[in-house]
C-alpha cells in the first residue's frame, strides 16, 4: 500500500465517521482518538508547508465538513 493509498484510507475513515455519527471524533473515546490524532497531524504538516496541493484541497473539504458539526454534543 502506497503512502497516497494510506492517506486516502485515513481520509475516508474520518469522513465516514463524521457522516455516519453526525459529529466529530472525540479525543476522549479510545476508538476515536486515532482519527483525532490523524487530523491533528495533517494540520501540522499543512502549517509546515509539507503537504501536496491535492491533499490540501481534500483536507480543506474535510475541515469544512467537520466545521458543520463543531459544537455537536457527542452524548445526545
């Protein structure tokens, strides 16, 4: 599996999680912590200027989706 395939797999996992649960992953739930850490790491790479332009575009779409559920209570 190439790096691009791994990146897309993680991207799809986060998108699927947000769309199916109607909320962002929580850093307080062990099963979701990996998704949170992946997103955090991607933001660090973007800020350092080390991400490919096509990945930046996809990640910005993910952030827009996450923004819709930013203040959703996970315990509803």
